[in-house]
């Protein structure tokens, strides 16, 4: 599988994360700009009292998340991993199956390093600016759902009703003007879906 991006292109984002205070035993939210823009402060409020870390960077791909796993996940002794990647993989030319395989390697590494680690997958979203990639996104998401179906420690949340209205039309009111990223309303609704899933797997794991 060929590397299709410069794996060092988000070094400034990585350094910014590494400059933050270290919090161990937290749920690590890991992935691309959908996680990055969520932000540490808002994420803490949305998930309180659970301890969380916002380790989203750049407009990353699954391969870059794999590359930085030993920097941004493993040293933090996570209590859970919340994953979001996929938007940029399709734009950068990764086949859905390849992006899924790279994602699964992250999950496998994490489960090896932290046996029993709960993993919560946020599916890659359909959005106005990247709607053309929906067929590939659907395939990528299907691969992740199939992987989760045979692993009890991995779950995929359902974001269909977040993205589509009652007529099945893609919502625009939850996105910024760029048509890619969630706005405040979108993040509030996403948090309402992620929080109960994370609470279920974390139970009394946070300290």
C-alpha cells in the first residue's frame, strides 16, 4: 500500500498537542480535524465528568493516525479510544478498503497495548462539500462496522439521524459555511450521541 501523503505535514499540530499538560487514564479522542475542531475545552464540557483528551490533528488520514499512534495515543495510557477518520482519506486517493485496513491496524495496536480497551468509532460523515465521496465513505464505514461486529470491545455509533432530516435529505444547518465541519449545533448533537456510548464503555474507568 503506497503512502499518498507527507506523513510529516502536520508536525506543528503534533507539537502543539505534545506541549499540552499530560493527562493519563482519559478517553483519547483521536483523528482528523473533526476531532481537532471539537477542541479540548468544549470536549471536556461535553463529556464531563469523564476525563478526555482532544488529539485530533490537521486534516489527517488513517495512515497518519497510525504513524502517530505511538506519539499521541500509547503514552497516555487511555481508558478508551474514540476514533474519527475518513474524510481526508478519500480526498487524498486512498481506497476505502485501504483506509479501513489502516484504521483497523490502529485498533489492533491499541487493543494489544491495552487489553480490553473500549473503542468507540464515529462513522465518517456525509457532508455538503464532500458529498461526491459518499459511495467511498459508505464502503469505508461498512468495513469498520463489519470489524466492530466481531469485536465486542469496539462499537460504532449511529449518526444517520444527525446527518439527514425526516425526508432523508442531507442537513445543512449542522455544518459551517465550508460544508465540511460541524458548527456549534452540529457538535452539540454529535456530543449527545457520543456521550452515552462513551459512558457505557467507560463505566467507572475514569479516575
